[in-house]
C-alpha cells in the first residue's frame, strides 16, 4: 500500500488518515513497533515535519503510544481499535449515502440497495 | 544565540533601471524546507545570490545566523547555483576531491553513497555528462556538506520526472535537522509535498509566506494551483 497524496487537502491530514487505515487493517499489528517519522517521511516522499504532525494526530487518537526509550508502538487497546474501525465505517457509509443521493436515490432506496448487494455477494 | 537563521530587512537590489528586489523582509527558522517560488524574473536568483554574499544589496540588511554574509557565512551556506560552473576537463572524482578539500563540513561517506545511488562513477569526465547528470552531480556535491543553510537555485529544472523524485528524496534524506533548505523553483507540483513553507515572490516583492498545509487548509487547493492562479497571464 503506497501513500497517495492529493492536491487540495493538507498533506498531514491525508497522511494520518492513511496511517490510521494501515493500523486498523493490521498492516501495523497491535502492539508492534511503529516506523519512525523519518522512515515514514522517506517512504511517502514528504517533509519529516509534516509526517511528525500526522503522527501527533495518531498519538492524540490513542492509536500509537510513544515510549521515551523504545520509540513508538501500535496500541494494544482493543477498545480503541474497535472504536476507530467503527468511526471509519460510519465515515464511509456517509460518503456512500451522499454519492447515492447525488445519483437520485432516497436514503431508504440506498439502504435497500446496500442490503441486496450485501446478500448477493455474501461471502 | 538567535533562532533566526536568515533575516532580511527591507532588502532592495537594482540592476540599473531594473528593480530586482523591492523591499524584501524575510525570516527563516532552522530545520525547514522552504520553497522560493515565483515566475521568471521575479527576483529568486537575485535573492539567493544576496543571501550567499555573491551580490551586495542596494539597500537593506541581511543577516545569516546574526552576521552579514561574508567569508564566515560561506562556511555555513551550501549553494547550488542556477548554472553549472565545472571545468569540462575534470572528472566526478576530482570534483569530490575539490569539495572535500575546500569545505570542512564535506562528508565523503555521504558523497560516496550518493554517487553510488545516482550512478556517478568517479572516473566519468564532466564533459561526457548530460545536462541532467551534471545537475545530479552538482546536487550531490552540495548536499554532501553538513551546512546550516542550503540554497538551491532550480535544482530540478533539467532532470526527468523519475530523477526529480530521486533528487527530492536526496534532499529530504540528506539535509540535517538544524539546517534549512531554501529551494527556488517554478516546478511546484513536483516539490510541493516536501516543503514546509512557501515564499511567493512577485516583481521583487514577497507576496506570500505561509506554511504549505496552511495554504491548503485556507484555500482548499494545492500550492501549485494557487501559484497558477496568482501568476496567471492575462490572455491578449
């Protein structure tokens, strides 16, 4: 998974979102060592100061813990991870509803379509 | 000890009737990567040359780490001019020797690493290098120093997009935390994401000095898009 940065939004926000995604999808497993700011900045091709700001957001969200001596680790708190997953799910669902609204579907129709799709492609 | 690495106050520079800089006030802190952005002829190179001590301002003051540019500031500043100045008969290895000899802060290990990564062999004659490869070599030399201030005048203009990415990586991984990098360019989309701050220069005046993320937050567009908007030519 590569970092993808778009033009119009602050870079640090996009970075922190994508790092958050990596954490909840287990690219960086719970309790594991988190890469350093410089490593991540080099990977994303961004300024270390910008990456630092993205990292501060992850720390504020409780997804990453900073240890004075051993660097950063991904949180092992299941509740934090679960609640972040729910937040992301809600965000995406909102985007979905907005897109469907633009296509002219009511919320009820949208929910119905989602349910049907979900049943047909049940895995 | 002041935390201001660069401080320009009411800086002007005339070339005969041409007013290249008209009252520039600019303060730069350490540890930043700053883009010096502006259309052709807006005064970018003039400003860099004054910071570097190659040109004297017509009026106003420049301080580098609290001192006026001179012999001492040259040891703090690593400068990449907007054109090559290497004699054709030299080889890449000769240039490394020359720099190592000349600058106490030159890091041979770093230079060797960069040469390897950039495919610059010691025995390559400068005469045989393409324009882009010369630029890469020049950048390698400049970034091998452990300077306080890196002044890079159009470091990516002549190289292909893949090499540009590599050069940006080179700058990112090789500048030191107390050092500040001032990069002049008009190829904004390529370097936007590595910048902390953007300084917009127009007709010798600073019209904007803001952090890149704050520009994006405020305007909802990229610095590149803002630049194009601000400096768009009127159709005729």
